[in-house]
C-alpha cells in the first residue's frame, strides 16, 4: 500500500521553479530518506504535501486521499521550523497539539510522549527557557503525540547532541516497528544510511536518483573491491591464475587475497573456488561506497553535466 503518491508535483515562486515535476511513491512502513543540498527543494516539497503551501501544478495523495482534511489527524509533521509559546510548558504544548489533532491526552499519556523524546524531566518547564535542541525534541513530540500513521520529520536531529541524536534515531526505528511510515530529511548522511529503507536524492527541484542503499551503490559503482582472509596458500600465483575467471586486479598473498568483481554473485563464485581447493575462508571484507560518497558523486556529476 502506498501512503504517499506524488505525480508531476511542481512549485514555482515568481519565475523560479523550486520543485519541478516530481514523481514519488512511498510504501507503508518505510523510513524514507529525502536528501539534497540546501535549496534543493526538499522543504518546499514537504510543505506542499502537508498542506502548508499549494502546489503550482501536479497531484498528490496521502494515505490514499487527495483531500488533506480527511487525513490530517492521521499525519504528524515536524516542519523545518517550529513555533512554540514561550509562556506554556512542554506538557501544555503536547496536550494543546494533541487536541488540535483530535486527540485529548491525559497527563499520563502526555508524559509518555515527552518521555519518548527525552523531555519528561522538563515537562513543567516553560518552553521560553528551552534550548534549540530541546525545542527540536518538543517538535518531534508534538508530531507524534496523536499517534499518527504517517510522520514527516524535517531534519529531526539537527541541533541535537550526539547522544540525543542516537535516541531520536532509535525512536524513528521504534515508530516504524509500530507500523508507522516516516518521511524524513536530514543532512546527517550517516544517519540516513543507518536507518532509512529507501532514499531519494534531490537537486535543483528534481529527483536525480532513488532506491535502497544497495540500489544506489549498484548505480554508483560498477565494481566491488573485496579482500579475503584465508588459510595459508601453498602457491599464491596459481590461486591468482584460478581466480581470473571471476575477478580482476587480483593480488594473492599467503593469507590474504584481494580482487575486484562486477557483481556480488562473483564473490560467491570465488569463495566456492577457494573451498574446492581446500582453502578455508575466514573473513570477507567488501569495500562499498558510503552514502556520503554517493551523494557527493551524484551532485558533482549533475553539476558537471549542467556546466
């Protein structure tokens, strides 16, 4: 089941097109990472499909509905900015936002929400005394307070210390395990690499690549570098010759052999060939591009193509 469907979604401000004919589908239960440099159009896209601004053209559905009023209580949003009332406590905010979204929360229920984001001990503190990071946590709390099915998180861990960031990442995983769908943006590529099930890379208002991390890696790199630790080779040269059927750039040494293949299936073929020769395989290390490398490569490639 698709919980987000966008077709040709476009937004222009004056003569500048910020989001340009974006097609996108997100399935139920995904943690979908939406990446791009500042100004790529990420926040504008989220603002359109959450009803903050109107699209110039194109269509979208959330939870199967094109009328947001029918599903607004089933959606939670942490925007790229959060406005709070300085004179109200964190507890007051959670109850207030819950009520706006059709969910009357008891004090116990509100405390449970604040506890999930690490703000329980500050439940009665006025938000005017909160740090930026604490306000970000409160923003996440208000986004999940009414138990929504679909949650939009725009930079959920920016401005938060490392320990709190890890806690928020775990919270996102927990929300997914509860059957919720999370659509998130982040400049923390390591975070996206660890928790997102699918990833889109946006540049100049368009999606330039999309897929699982494995699919992005396959698109980015046509070769895989492998290093195997094995039992001592009696004749490394003969092993190197044997592996030429499957691999290139082979370096066979007494206890380590490195090589390059063009598919994962050939790694398995190499292991079978070694085992057939009574060579024990102890460890396989595969060098794969990180999401940061993929992101930088995609961005620079598109920039070069445009120049």
